[in-house]
């Protein structure tokens, strides 16, 4: 699965989409979900929580392991993907779409530009 060019990425395999209203939608990459295997549980943060860049704020559990998901930028959690509480495998089937994890109001919208491009992220996962 290709990494969409309109997203930005982190070395820890999160993706960020800048939405039209200035908020950010965040998820894990196809590479991450493939490495984890079939997800069986997702623990999402509370709406309203403030997260710092690099803070572990989500836990995903698969048949292989549990893994933290880190906030790629600082901000306030505006929404969580409630569908994942009953069907976490949506992340496996559509990691860049319906499998999003949280929506954030960023503390600094310019942080988006400091994240990796799709080409850079793809190169880092192929190394």
C-alpha cells in the first residue's frame, strides 16, 4: 500500500492529515499495522486531553504485541474514532481512511511542515 502524498509521517509510523478546518487527523501507517498484525484492541485518549509532541497517547494491541502510538504534534484531542472500540481491525483494512485514530487541534500548525514527506517516510521504511 502506498503512503499518500498529502499526509506527513513520523519515524514511529504515525501519519498526519491537515484537514480543511485546520485540525489534524492522525493514524498509524500501513507499514505499522502490517508489522503489528491483526489489531484486537485500541485504547484511545479522552476527548479534551492535551498531548505533547512525542507523548504516548494511544495503545494498539494485536495478536502479536501491544504498542504505543505517539502524538506527532502537540495539541488538544477533539475527537476519537469510536468505531475502533468495537472493530479495531478497521485500522488493518483502511489505515489511511476509516482507520484514523484521533483528531487534534494543534498547538502549532507549523509542526505539520516539520514531519516527513511520503517519499522520505517510504525511503526510511525500505532501508
